[in-house]
């Protein structure tokens, strides 16, 4: 029997189910703790430690790959809207492709502060996300390298039009918030990141070659316009910082 969502019975059952759902989520998260701890211990002294968030089916060998369940490709579950159960000053790089637009602005601010915490001094975060300004330019046919019809050639959701396409970029697939480069630069700078740079697909400007050739969701040789509405950002954690533990100050840490 399918319940009408407007009925009192549906509302009552939904209210009763919430603690059950929360308990299931807690049990699921607890089940990943041993695996997470083993991985963190294994990578503790590695020359390179990379964290991929929202990995989807794109598993990066030699990295720690995380996502929300169910995902058979992830190493363990990680919800970036909550405190990251990860040690401070641990990762050399963090990579997230098409992830940050799926959380709210306040959630992204919290995630970025946590990302700054878990990165080693000198570590780098690389994010890809829809470009708000270029998306609008493409819709208005004011972009010199792409137009909405280009994206219609790879559209998988049935009916397509310019309006359907731009509404999907803003509202579909769980999208919550889109950024311009200037806005996300200001957000990251206010949190404490430095060297905030817009970069080309599959190419890093950082000193970590592991950040090259990561935008592979469109295949090895993507069409030349495919990234025209994609914003790719790299930013660094400052090389040195004074860490505080309780009432004691530690010496500045430098990434070797």
C-alpha cells in the first residue's frame, strides 16, 4: 500500500521512523571505524597521503577514497557536512570532483574549515564544481566555446532544452549551491587557505603530481567544450602554522 504523503498517518509513521533511520546510520558509521583506523595507520608514514571525497565509481589507487553509502568503491563512509573523523595535519592533498555543490553554503564553509584542519601545512585541496558565471553565459549564448546544445548531445535525462539544462545545473541531482570563482576564492581565503587558483582540467599548478589527470569522468579524451561550465580550484594550507593542543602551543609544523 502506497501512503499519501499528505495524510496524518504518513506524518506519524515518518516521525516514528526518524530515530530508527538515525540508529541505522549510526550503526553503519560505526561499522566503518575499524577499516578507517587501519587505513589511517597504514598511511601514517607514507610519502603521499591523498583523500578523495565523494569518490563515486572513480576509485583512485593509492589514495583514501570516501563517499556516502551505499558505494562499493569507497574505503569508508565520510559525511563532509559533519566533523571529519580524521587526524589534523595528516593529508597532503584532498580532491573532490562535483561534490561541494551538493551541500549548502553553511555546510561547505564548515567542510572547508575541516579540510584546512586535516591537511598538512603546505597541503593542497582541489575541487571541481559547476561554474555559476559560465553556466549563465552558456545559457545566454554568450560563451565563445560552448552552448547548451553541446550538452544536449550527452544528455541522459530525456527531454532537453536550454531552460531544462540550466535548471538542472542549479536544481537537479541534489545540487544545493553554485559558486563563481571569486566567491569561492573569498570563502576559502576567509577560512585560511592561500594560493587560491583557478586551474585547467587534468592539470595541477601545485607541487603534487598526483593531482594531474584526475578529471576522468568524461573519458580519457573528453570533448573540448565539456569543461566549459566547470570551475576547478586549487588552494593551499599555509606552509607553517602554530597548532594549539589544550593550553599548550606546539612548534610550527612544516610539510617535508
